[in-house]
C-alpha cells in the first residue's frame, strides 16, 4: 500500500508531517524543530541513492536564512511518534 504525506511549516518554526488516511483524514506522524525562525518553504523530493534505491528528501527554507535537507526514512517516521 502506498503512503501519502502532507507537510506543513509556519511561523512556529515547526515542520509537521501528516500521513493522509482514508476519508480525507490526516494523522500527524512527525514534528521536526530544525529552524530558529519562520519556515517559508518546504518540498518533498525523490532521488536515487546508493544501489539505485529511492530516497525521499524533505527540503525546508526559513526566514533564519537556512536551507535544511533531511532524508526521510518512512519506517523511522512511522515508528517515531
């Protein structure tokens, strides 16, 4: 089964990742506090890593003038509540 995620970032400096469930429900599966100021942009991207395995990255930008790239491990996120 494929998983679908939605991420949000805002003035509170937190990036929150939600798993999209059936019937338009969302479950908060991770809260990340990487920035020291407002998060102004974020994006998921997919790339091939070592051994041609797909890796999911999340890139966030903030008013603190930082860009943070984070490799997202689906198993870690699901189990890190």
